């Protein structure tokens, strides 16, 4: 059941975010270590790669796994590590993997757009498209944050599209 007025504490959402951030950060540090080990031990150094290759590597090794892990946790476990630690749960209007996937794609879209803009900027000396993508990324992240903070039901765009809501357990 989705609540029109969701009295979820702000402190709980901050705690959820902090724990989830640490989990993602730990994954990225591990990914960096494994990647550097492969580069140095098997390839003799960091290879020269194209912008497209860089984009694909960022998508396939960081954003996609995080989206899939959070989709699984939300669908099968009732929420991410952060939600569990903060005493929160994810509630569905109609529970499905698709709903969880849509929610997490929207939630992590600003991160992916940030990757795209940064990688593009490195290869093009921050051309107009890189700057525009960066602005879109920041605007979307701000929109998601403001929706979570200011809406009475505390739902962001991903929740609205997926028919989900984070609630206190």
C-alpha cells in the first residue's frame, strides 16, 4: 500500500544513502584494484582505449552491475543494504522485477550521465556536449533529491514510474 502522506524520517533516508554509498564505493575500490592488477600483471600497463571503449567499460563494469544488484536487493530482499540498516523497506503497487529495474535505472541515471559527460570531456577537452550532459546529470540528480525531500509521499521520478515507495519498516 502506497501512502499519500509518507512520514519517513529524513535521518533514516540520510542513513540509507550513506550505507548504500559505502557499499557502492567498496565495490568501485575493489573494481579499481582488480582492473589495475589485470592491467599491470597481464597487459604491462594501462592500455590506450577510445572514448567509446571507455564509455562501454564504465557502463558494463560499474553502472550496470550496481543497477542489477540494487534491482535484485529491492525485489528479492525488500530493499538495499542501506534501507535495511535504516529501518526502511520498498513497497510496490504491483511487485515485479521490471518495476524494481525501472526504479533503479532512473535512480542511477544521473550517475551514468555523469560518467558519459566526464569521459566525453576527457576525450574532447570538455566540449559543449560534455558540459550539457553534465548539466543534465546534475539537474536530474537535483530533481530526484528534491522530489524525495519535498513531496508528501517522498517518491522520486523512479518511484512514480515504477509504482514504488520507500517506507519505514
